[in-house]
């Protein structure tokens, strides 16, 4: 789906979507992007120009690992976004898998278990 996307429902428009390497459709709701990920007070406003990169992380990750929460997985891609790594967390609990957060990861660290 092109950026700027279509609506999932009137209450939660879908801003973008991608497919994981396993073929699972994952959506990014507009409110998650604007009110959580880009929230200037507590979010990661530096990601604002990197929407396409956030979706690319899911399609072509360099590393994946389970999240501490059940039904969630972390996806990492190196060399995209504002830092060395970009991490995107997906929740698979509901029928529609969704991005719950994204942020730059790095500052000298690599994901645990990552092998070049």
C-alpha cells in the first residue's frame, strides 16, 4: 500500500502496511504513528521522515527476536533511519498484526543475538 494509505476503519485509519518475510500483513495505524511513535514529549520525533524505512524493516529485516511481551516480535534493520539500527515492534495478538512502536537503536549496541 502506498504511504498515506487507506482506512482500516473510520476510527483508526491505516497509515501504511508491510508484509513480514513470513507473509504476515502488518499495519501501522495513523494514531500509533502520530500520537505514540512521533509524540514530541515521549516519543521518537526523529523518525518523522522515516516512515518508509519503518515499513521496510518489516519486509527485509537484518535481525528478528522475540519481545518480552507475549505475541510480540522485534524487527531490526541496519543502516536505515536516524541511527545505526532501526527497531520496529509488532504485536500479533489481534487478528490484524500491528506496529506498536519504532525507534532508533544503536549508539554502539547491536541487537542481542545478531550475527553478521
